[in-house]
């Protein structure tokens, strides 16, 4: 590490310069997380161990050690620039603390946002608000309501708290969906501001990619499970789709050099996916929600997101792999292995709607979100992190988290068509 300030020191310095606590007006910005934190049994994330220490890099990724150390330093430098920009903003505005952004559950390009809608003043206003919440690093945070107002001096880029966290992220479809929104707004009403923001957003995604091709949930790095190679909520899949769009010229204002970098990043990202596919008993199966960034073994995240294999995200990964124009034998093997795994798991006689699992004759097929590695039993947990096999034993995590899914049925239907043109290839030892 160079003589520059480390991330932890930079964070401490920023905390001393400005108090990251909410100030007036927060009662008008209710946040569901406030009440969740008060639930019985709630506790912070179990795993606060850094996944990217120099010792772990030397042990598990010696061939890429230099690249990893450069990456970590670049992350620290970006964090320092981001927090310094906010510190300057607060001082200029004579403020002593950030305020939380306006909260919403999620942001995405909705079906009702048609081409005609993007030509409206409402769409252009939302686009301007999105621009204002683009962080200095080029990405976006999550849970921000882009229908309210442009970001004000001292207002956080994040909406769950006034702490410096999640700035920026690919979690919950973020950064990728803002890019898609601005691209559609630009088609309806060309604006150089949108185009510059998209280019910056793509640069952010390229900069966030790990040396091995994987992606963390948050960049600059935030530590703990956020540094895992993240497939949860289709984070990596969403990024690779945007980068492939860029490489194919969907964003004509993207420089040729950026498009070339995007094409290379997609290749590295696919390599990451293939390298992370889990073997059980020597046999390829599927993927976890997140994987150790160095060993690429499945790992846990929040206390109730246990180390496991996942049916939902694995199905989405298969969807991505089936769209690759030039497929190697390795890609074909990966698709067949994952679909074999998915085809062995469907549950019949149950429905899952509005976070409720019910017996229902003729219902299904249904898949669990998480599967115990080795047994393929559906697992889940409350915030205490204790592994459960019975949905009826869920309490504080019964609602608000999708423990079952029907997505693999759609993927397997597409696979049947795909397989007609792509026969199975022999498995490797």
C-alpha cells in the first residue's frame, strides 16, 4: 500500500469531520429498516471478517497478487475521493451532517415506462433527479425515490440511513437500471447529460470488476459480505448484460476504447461464472448467492442468507449463458450441469404467494431459494442465523424475503429449446 490514507483511516477522518447522523426532517422520510432493526432476534451481520486481506490474497490468488493489490489501492483511492467530495459539499453548505435520501423499496424501469412515457415531462424530470444522485464514482446507490426531488447539498446518495454505506452498488438492480433508464430517456429526448452519465456509469462497472472477472456487491469496497463475488439478485448477470450491450454498440456515445474494455470484461465475467460453478462430489451443480472472491466457494451474506446453492440466481445465470453467441464446450457443460441440478429439485403440491407457502393440489413446480450443499434440502433462517428446514418455523424473516421461486420453470422451458441446437458434451474429469 502506498503512503496514502487507508480506507479505514479515511473513514475515521471523515467521521470526525462530519457527523454521519440524521438531522431534522427525518420523520417525514419513514424507513422500513428502522422498525426491522427493532425486531426480536435481530442482530448485525455475523461475518465481519475481511475477505480480501493481503494474507488471503497471497494464499488463495498468488498468481494475481499484484493485480489484487492494485485493485485494493484503487478502491481506497476512490473511497477517499468520494468522501472528500461529500465533506467539501457539507462544508460549503455550512452543514454538519448528511441527511438521508428519500426512501423507496426499489427502482427499475417498469413496463408502464413506454417509449411514449419517456417523451413526457415526468420522465425527463425523473431523469434529472437520477443524474443528481449519481455518485462521484459514477455509480448509484439503492432505495432512492427518484420521483421526489433532485439531490440537495449534504443529502446522501443512499436512503436507508445517513451513514456512508452502499455508495455505490450493483445490488437490487442498481446502477444498471439507472443506465437503462437514462438510455431510454436519451432515445426519447437526446441530452448530452444523459450520455455522459451513462458513460460514467459503465466506467464505474468496469472499474468495479475484480481481477478474476467477478464483481463485488458494493464498490468502492465496503468489507464483510459486500466484498463477495455477488450473484444474489442477479447482480453480476445484470452488469454483464449492460457491458455486453455496450460492447455491441447499444450506447453509440460510448467511446470505442470503452466498448473494447466492455467486451473484455464480459469475457472475464463469464470466466468468473464458470470458475465459481460449484462441484459437489466431483460433479458440477450450480451457484450460490455469493462466493468467496478468492476461493470462489459459496459463502454466506446476511445472517439469514446461509452458505448454500441457489435455484433463483442459478436459473438467471443459465439464461445468460444460453445467450452467448459463441459457446465453448465448457459453457455447454455448465448449462447442462446446472439444468440437471434444477430438474432434480422441483416441488409439487405447494404454492407460494405474498410470502406465504401453502399446500395446494396441482400447484407447482416450485423451487426453494436456498439449498443445503450436499443434501439439496431447502434451507432458510431467521435473523438469528440458525439453519431451518421448515418454512413454518420462520418468524422475523417469514415476510419480505422470497424463500421460494417459480423462475427455474421458465429457464428449463427455454433450455429445452436451446438444447435441440446444442447437444450435451462429455463431462470433464
